[in-house]
């Protein structure tokens, strides 16, 4: 089936994440601590912690740093107590935005998020105001030229929900969050290396922005992503490369 998600947009999102790589340790540490506190400090029994540790290793975080933060989260060491909070709002042209944060001070965080929205032409909404426009899922993306038949065969056998071939030739494998690891690992074991693989909020429909509107939307996204308490920003805007 044909889909709406654009390979260029996926590459753009990945490039923006890579640009902010210097701040990845702070975000990964918070993710490790939340995951360990909620699901325990044993990665074998905690899928979310396993994914957080993978991110930490990909960012070259030392093993003792990873362990120390797991110990803080599980009470073996004293540490900061972070909590998860999600904000929803609208950007330029009515584009929907989800902002995932981890914070030790909700009052500070909501004030900073609200300021970023209002300063750059957006509006902070209420809980549930835009989340219905997204699907929480595992998303595994292969670049154009990858064998569609092979991806489909391996992915569906491993428990994927859907395989979507885009007009530009890129291929998306969609999974339930709980099946993400199993499907990704099966694809990699079959020699299929994804360009991007993550548990994400995937928009059901997109809003195409161009020219000045696209520039304004990018400034809003940059302002949100630059906030210390923000872990990730998801949106349904299609922006030019």
C-alpha cells in the first residue's frame, strides 16, 4: 500500500537529532532512570530499559555510567527523581505537536514549553488535544532500493502490524511498541539494516508547510527541542529538505 510519510522528512528528523547529539547523554540518562524506576533494574526483564541502554551505548556512554544511573533509579544510590510529562499543542498552519519531557520540576517545564509555543506562533493545548492524530508504534524505516519482498516476508513473520511502501521507494515497517525489538532484531538477522528504528508517535496525516510557514515551524521545533527538560518532539508537519 502507498503511504504519506516521506523519506526526506524521516531523514530530516534524523539529521536534526544528530545535530543535537552533544545533548544526548542528558536525555539518555533520564530515560534510563525512568525506565529502571518503573520496570526494575534488570534489562532482561525490562524492554524499555534495554532500549535506553542501547541508545546509551550508541552514544558511547561508559558502562559504569549506565550502571550508576540504573542504581540511582532503583534506590541503590541517591539521585534526582525525574517524572515523565507530555504536552500537546499546535504549531504553524495547525500542525499538531507532541512534546515529551522528563523533569524534576513540572512548574518550570510547563512554563518553558508554553513560552516556546507562544513566542514562535504556536499554542499549547490541553491533554489529548492532538494525540489522537498520532499512532504510538514501532517504526523501522528502510531506504529506497531495499527489497520490498524480503522486508515484508521477514517483518510479517516476526509479528509486524504493517509494511508500507512509500511513493519514493522507502519502506516503513510498523509494529506494536511491545513487538518492536523482536521485529527489528529479525530484520537485522536477515541482513536488512534499517536507516532508522525507534518507538515513536507516527502521524496519521500530515500538514504540508512551505516557505515562511515552514521556516517558522522549524524555529518552533528547534526552540522546543533546545529546552533542557524536553526528551523528544513529534509533529505532523511536512517540511522541505
